[in-house]
C-alpha cells in the first residue's frame, strides 16, 4: 500500500458552456517591400452550467478562536469550542461553507456553482500589429527588419476566476533582423519579449492548497542560421 501523501489529478467536464466572437485582419503594402499588418479578435466564453464543483483547498481561510468555550456561530459559520472552522474565502461564488470542527483537517466540500464564470485562458481581446521592410541590397541580397507587438486582455487560469488565478492584460514586443544573401541562406538576429514582461501560461492548484504557475519565457535574444536545400 502507498505510504504518505499522494497526489490525485482529476479531469471533469462542465455541464454546459457557450462561446462566440469575431476576428478581423488587415494588411497594407504602401510601397515595394514595405508591409504593415494588424489583427484583432474578440471572444466571449463562459460556463452556463457548472455546479457541484469542489473548490481548491488553498482557496479557504481558517477561522479560529481559542477563547470560545461553547460552539458559536460567527458570520453564519459555526466555530467549535476552542477550535477551528475552515470556510471558503470570498470571491469564489461558493458562499461560506463550513468544514470540520475542532482541530481536524478540512472536510471535502462540494456544491460550488460557478455557472457564469469565464472559461480559463479565454481573454476577451487579443491581437497584434506588425511592420516589416525588405531592403534590396542588389547582388548582396536583402535585409529585412521586422517588429511585432502582441497584446491580450486579462484572463483567468482556472474556472473559479479568483484574483489569485488572474493574468492581467499585457503587451509583448518581438524584433527580428534578417539578412538573406541568397534564396537558400538567411541569418536572423532576434529579441523576443523586448520589455521583459512577466506573464503566466498555466495555473494549477497543487497539493496542500499551493497554487502553481508556469511562466512564459522572459526576454530572450539570439541568432539563427537557415539553410534550404
């Protein structure tokens, strides 16, 4: 038999969800080799039926009062004598749900209804603007500077839509400079995430109530050599 703590991951489906949106793109070439472009997307994605959801352990708060000598009701939650009660923190649309009494561990609590919450990783607005200019160097080939700014409105990383799981709006700028002496060879210098924005790609509630997050790469720079055969 396994000894000690174990971790269990569960994948579940919501009852119902709906999403709708629109996208638009534009490209402008005012002169040979010069391009400007932009794209914009709108998305509205929400759960329409999602209840009986277990809230993450880490989203609760512990109410304790050692001076209590008899079971007492505090803000609608019963506090055991000289003990503790675990209740869900505000912001999860779960209300205040009592856990176990005394000094025991928190009970598994179900019944959270998060219908109406945004679907994770579904920012309302995303888009990009870019520009490039291919400079003809004659027999020496071409030199092409390129710049792009990607942007996103805020979004949540988990269905509970807690402020702890929220990635704020952001913009990221990438730069490229490509020299191509021929059609088969190119050398590119690049800088990604020029302003070194810190953004989170993934949120996961781990064991013991810890919220784990995976960050997108910071500022990166380098060079690439491409050969075509």
